[in-house]
């Protein structure tokens, strides 16, 4: 908590990304299973699932819904709403890298992207420990999806 950078992930997320590259529009709907928070340390994970942080008994999931904005032919950002601990706040994600290929195993188009953003966890009511390292959380998101037939 403030001594070094903590890096974690959620091991279970589901969702749908709708992308119309010709019309240059898209939407994102993601559900995050907060009980799968994983910082690589079992005791820390257990603590983070508790009432002072993700409170997974009361709030078993977080959601993100947004609209994809294009710059030229490429998606460049997502303006969305994150709901965490029952609180909804705007969160903008910048798309750093985007590409689509013919998937070698599934034999259909697959797209992937890397996105970045930042949230203030205290704005969602997660204030435990902010005095040790602040409340800003950097988001680094990797996503891949297959085109529906």
C-alpha cells in the first residue's frame, strides 16, 4: 500500500463488443466477476474480496457500458459508465492498439485491442488505505473477440 506498485487482474469477465467499422460506431458491455480479483497473493485476494474493498457478497459484479469513438478508420476511445460497489461513474478508455486478423484456429475474423484509463476508487466508495498510496487506479485492459457468424 504505497510501497510498490500493486498489479492485479480479474480472472473472469464476460461481455459483448459490437463494432461496425464501416459506420464507425460501436458499443461495449462488460461484466466483471469481482470475486475473481487476483493479485497473485491469496491473503491479499481474500482481503480485497471483503467489505472494505470489493465487498463481493453484496456486489458480486461490476459492469462497464460504453460507446466506441473512431478517429478515421480506427476505434480510438470508449466513453462509458463503470458501475462498481453500486456506484456509477463515467470512465473514458483510450484505445492504444487495435487490429483484426483471420483467427488461425477458429477460421473467422478476430479483433483485439489494448486500452488504458484511470479511475479514482474513492469515488466509488472504496476508501480503505487511500492514506497510504492514494486512490488513483490505472486500468490496462486487453481484449480479444471473435466475429459472430
